[in-house]
C-alpha cells in the first residue's frame, strides 16, 4: 500500500511516539510504502531540524533524515493540485495523487476536512491505527 504522511504525523512519531510512532514502525516493518515529492521531503527535513534543535536531539534528526533519504519513494514529478483551505497543504494532495497513493495520513484539519480526493482517503493517524490493530 502506498501512502503519504503529513509532516505533523511524521514529526510526532519521531519526537513524541504514540500512535504516530506505530505508523512509522509499520513503515519500517515493510507494511507500506511511504511516498514524498522533493517539496514534501524538504518540509520534512526542515521541521525535523527545527524540532531537533528545540529538543536537543540532533542525533534523532540525523538518523531519521538518513532513513527518509534511503527508504522514501521519491516522486519526481508532482501532479498539481489546488483546493485545500491552506494552500501550503496542496503539496500533500498533489504528492498522493502523483504517487497513486491510497491513503494520506494527517492531523491537519484543512486536509482532513476533504476526507477523500480522487480515490485518496485522508485519515487521522488514529483512524489508520483502528484499521491496523496489530501495531498496538
């Protein structure tokens, strides 16, 4: 299954654990393929670096950025999309559509309000978790 993970879910899993960490663990276990465009990857790295500085966890940032570069499926071209209340979030829908992803996991209300775009379901990480109980 191809998915896209919104930045807020990714960094929550990296720095604070909980259900977002279970999603990342499922990815590490090979249960899904996580896709990103260069624009999404750049945002991931910027936010990881910013939070690592605040938490004094540069070691964690270094390991996760290396993991991203090695294990993300990078989508070179992004199909344009406009329609999210916050235009900065359009890149996640564009990435999911370009990747042929079935799921976009987010904690952002501007994305979650859409529920589904052209066959891409947009769900909270808790909803993903309910359908994947084996990661309890």
